[in-house]
């Protein structure tokens, strides 16, 4: 399971570089996710912009990934393709995960607004 992890900012970004998260790779996804994120302390944005297919096993793996982060860390989703977005909507996971149009929007949601000078 190929993933790219960038933990250089306040929020880590994990890009899934596969077109499918399904039964054949669900365990690999969870293991790789854990390996990449276990040392971090902040929230994680899961960039699914390259994922074209997500089945129930893949969905279970994403939910398990959320639990792997532990208390106080949030898993956010970004860049959902239409098929993945449909799965998230039909399963009501869109009420469980914060979902952003893309990584830029997800990062912007964490930006601290500038204070007005007096």
C-alpha cells in the first residue's frame, strides 16, 4: 500500500497513492497508516483524491484508522472522488468524519486567523 506522509506542519497529511481501498488491501492500509502516524501527536488529513473505489472493507479500514489515532487526535478526509463521496454519504460517514473538498481547504480550516492590530 503506497502512501506519502507529510508531518512537517501542525497537521499531518497522508496521501493514499492507490486507486482502490478494498478487501485485498484493507489490512495493508491499516498497518501502513499506523506505521506512519503512530509517532505524531496532531490531527491527520487523509487525502483520498487518488482513490476511485472504496468498498465496505476499505471503509472499515478508514474507520479503524480513525481509532488508531487515539484520543485527542482527529482524522479528516479530503479530496473525495465522486464514488468515494457516495460511499461516505450512503453510510452516513460524512457525519462522522470532517470532509473537505481538498487538502488546501482542510489545511485552511486549521489556519489561525490573524489578529487585528489595535
